[in-house]
């Protein structure tokens, strides 16, 4: 079954400048939100008490959340672990309360409605200092991964293409983080892992298009640069759409049925796949074009001189 025709002639770069201007405006909004509101860090970063409980029979998560909310723990996070009778509860730090006191209050709240008292399997406390270390380590991991990928792009391609890839990667990361800041969605370690995955996905999509651009510049020797880049994007469009759709199907399933543990991971992946596909075309490729990319930049001079000989 062929969803995309082999020969397409869509003029993507006709709206390149408009898309770049729109993206810059959105990114400025994301940066402003990050500066003014920051991120809503989860317990992985802020610290708190983690309680693992086991019930004698299956329990509904909404009922557990309702009981905790009535006891003053509306900000607690609740999810299944392993089975429907095993529950993990994360409680943010409460002033004047230690982990033992919090766990006792949680148990009292869950048994107040007449249900059997659950068995406590484990209680752990994550201090704020550990959360700060996780923020630093996670940020360094993302920076090192980004720098490593960008060094690879700079060595493999001409500098204008490298700048385009860098712009697209930064665009995707800032956009994803900005969405979490604007809507104050909780940002935890799984969100950070998803950001690293989005960086890799975006760069992979960009590299595929750049490889085709380099090939088409060698084949279409007398064609203007903008037309060559458009041809390359059209040639890889079927692959781009199929890759994006299959990845989206997987992460949407995780988002809907994967549970709270990977909810944020799936959300960032959904955003990242969509915005990464967009940025590969309208940020990476368009930026390289507007920086003056030409056929001479991608072909060795010795080969050019040999082709010019009679």
C-alpha cells in the first residue's frame, strides 16, 4: 500500500521565512514563561516521601486519590506498580512532618473509609539536596548529549547545514520545555529522558533530509539551491511521514494506556515527534538555505575543476 506518491513537488520553502518568524515568536514566549514561571518540578527533583502499599485485593486509583485529598494530600501522586493491588504514593514535603509521620497519616486516610488497612512495603524519603543534585546531573546529561550530537553534525556536514541542525535541535528542546512551563505540567526524570529521546529523533530526521540534499546537489547541477532542497524534502517525505506516524502510534498508546508512571514521557514524545518533523523541514533546511547554501559548498573543489575540463 502506497500512501504517498513517489513524485511530489510541494514547495515547502515557500513559507520558510514565515515559519521561522513564527517559531522565533513562540520560542520567545517559551523563554519568557521559563524565566517568569519556571518548571513545575516533580518529586524526583523537589524531594518528598515515597510509600509503597499492598492491598489484600485490587483497588481503584481514583478512590485512593479521593481519600488522600480529603486528608489534605491532594498534591500526592498515585500509581499502580506491578498489579492493581500494589500502589505507589509520592507525597511532597510537608513542613514539620517527617517521612514516618507522613506515612502514618497516609495509612490513616486510606483506612478511614472502612476499607482494609493496606500493608506498607517500603517508605523512602528523598531530600531536597538529592533533588538539586538530580537537577544538575540531568541538565548536564542533556547538555552533553546535545553537544555530542552537534559535534557529529558539524563534522559530517557543511557548516551551514550544521547550523541548521543546531537551530532545529535547540528549537525542539526549548519548545518542549516551554510547553511544560506554560501549562505547569509536572516535570520529572521521565520527562528529562523523553527530552533526550526527542533530541535524537529530531537529529535523525534532519540527517536523513540533509543526506538527500547533498545527493541532489550532485545530481541537479544546474538547478537553483531552493529547488534542490525542496526536491530533497519531497523525496524523503514518504519516509518522514511513515516514521513519524509509527512513532506517534506507539507513544499515543503509551500516553493513553501506559499509566501515570510514563504519562509525562509519552506527552513529551508526542510533542517532540510532531515538532521535530516540522523543524527538520522549516527550521533546519530553511536555515541552511537562507545562510547561503549552494552546490559549491557541498562538492569538493578538485572534482569541480575536473568536471570543468574539456
